[in-house]
């Protein structure tokens, strides 16, 4: 150590660069091993036939009467642009009399109130619920208001709902989804259908990068979690919970069943069902024609809105989740919680990696002009960089494979090109989430940022009535 003060500035720079590369590559390899473990678990479960995607007859499902009342909760603040097409499509897709739609609006949102009222006048299954305070509050608060309206309606009618289904105003519901969830609830208390983010020709990289993330997460990761009994977090859409279980959660919370202090109440909700002994299931089915039974939606198409949405996800799942849910559960559940909460550290690691690559490029250019003599990587670092390169290629191929399965090979190729975009958004969102979390530690309230929605897939996707 006594020799270090005599190093030149260039030698200091080379030493720091080398150590940072070792730090980054070490944790990238750990992450790669974690992802490889999920890949191998998925491959083994597929080989054993434990996670085969079932095939169902869509016509039979749609013709099947429901086992009881299905209360569909749709919270809506400032959703005038999408709520009417969403409801019209959902009412046509789910014509069963037992499907009762509870739409939560705010008294100071006349535009959304007007759109919901137009649909409610034409179909008695639509129940407009006006929150008794000005909005926006938060999604969980609006859902709790819908739960109160459901309880009041059950008291008046003397009929108790069979299940509660959660959806958002921008969702394209699946025609076979409601009946599929109804059947699945015979063997579980919480059901989660896959979510598919739709490609956006007008936002080929930002809006469409969600396609790749959801295709892999809901085609592999959630499948593994469900099969291993490692806990199913709710997605907030395409989720069904058995009515008595929802009531138990409300009793335990001493009010509404949804956590108003959480930025990601949907994520917590699914895990809370398991925490009280409820059985959960990730329900992945295809029609005989091969269409995945899933909730489809457009996701943010601009950098700022994508970053804002992912900031809320990281803050709620990774940071609030640590505080609110802790580390209880067996080894598999702890493993999955650790994966869920890696967002802030992953953002830091990605930022460091990109800076190192940029810095190495600048050093190489300076060396080419004879301004700087680049240091040679040690054998250890060279080996670790090779492992990271192989891991990156593997991850890119896996992502392309799952995206191709749902959207075709062209989107699969785009999935590889979109990786830097996905990483860039994750870096910006991770930084904002950490700043917001630190502010809450100093006494600030966690801010709920709503995602704006301009278009609904029902008016833009071919054959939307079936998709």
C-alpha cells in the first residue's frame, strides 16, 4: 500500500477503472446466475410437463354461465379518453348477466363521469360509483371505495358476489378470461391472468419495450413462481380474488382490503392473499387457435411517462416492499422477493457499466492518438468480461424468444435492439425512485403518479373484439 501514493494520475485512473470493472462484472455474473436459475427451473418444469399451457375452446368458455356474481372493479381518474371504449368492449366480451361492472370516479372529474354515465344508461350492469372526495387520491383508495359500494349493494340485494375482478380503464379484456378465472377459482383464492403489452408502431422502442418485458415475465418468471409456490404478486389487471378472501383481507386491514399507503397496492394484494393462507395461481391458457388468454393494453409511449411509471413500480415494489412486507416466507419466497427488490441496485449497476464502457472507449481513442497508454486487463477481469458477454447474448436470445412467441420474429429481433432503451429507462427510474424514497424517510408523503392514457386498443387493434 505504501507504493500507491507514487502512482501517476494515469496509473490511478487505470487502477480505479480496473476495480470498478471487477465490481460491476462480479454483480452482473451474480445476476446472470440468478436469471439462469429461473431459466433452468422453467426448462425443467416444461420437460416434466408441470407448466404446459392448456388449450381451451373459446366458444365453450364464452357460452358457459358464471358460478355467481363477478364484480369487476375499474378505478378511473382522468380516464375520459379510454373508459368508454374499454367498457363497450368489455360489455360485449363478457355478456353474462352475472358480470357487474363497478366504475370508480371522482366528483371533480366531470369528463370521466360523463363517459361512464353514457355507457351506464345503456347497460344496467354498469354501476357508477362516485368517490365522496376530490381526486386524485390513489388507486387503492378508489378500489376501497368500490369495495364499500359492493358491500352496500350486497346488503341491499341479499346476494353475495362470487369473485371480484380487477381491471384498469386502459385494458382490453379477454373474451374468455372471465369464465376461465371463474373455473380456476374452484381450486384457488387468487387468480392472475397474463398481461401482454401491445406493440406500438408509433413508438417502436419506448412504448414497445414493454412487450419484451411482459412477454418474458408473464411467459416464464410468473409461471415458475406459480409452479414453485413462491407467491404470485398481483398485476392489478386480469386478477380475480374469491369474495370471502377479499372480505378477510378487509377485516384484517380494519377497513378496505387495498393498501392506500402503498404505491403498488396490486403487487402487495396478491402476496397478501398468500400470506393469509389463500391459494394462488398464475393461469396461462391458449385457445385452440393459439391465442393467449390475457389482458392486453398499450403502455406509455414517451420516455417521461415510461420513467414516471417505472419510478412508481420500483419505489413501491423494491423500496416500500422491503419496509411493508419484510422478508418472511420460505427460501423460495425470499428468493423471489430479492429478485423483485433488485431494481435500485440494478439501475446503479447498469449506470456504472455504461459509464465504464464509455470511459473505456474514450481511453482507447486517447491511446490511439498516443495521449494515454491504456492498461491491459488482468486475466481475472478478462475472464469475467467474457462470462458477462456470453450471459448478455444468452439473455438477449431468451428475451427475443419469448417476445417472438407472442408477437412474431420481427418483434423478437426488435426485442434485442430495445435492450438499451429498457436499460436507460430503468436507470432513470431507479434514480428517481431512490430520491423519492429518501424524501419519504425525511417525512414527505409518497407521491402516487398516475399514468396517462390517450388510446385504447379496442379502437386500434384489428379484431379487437376477439383479441
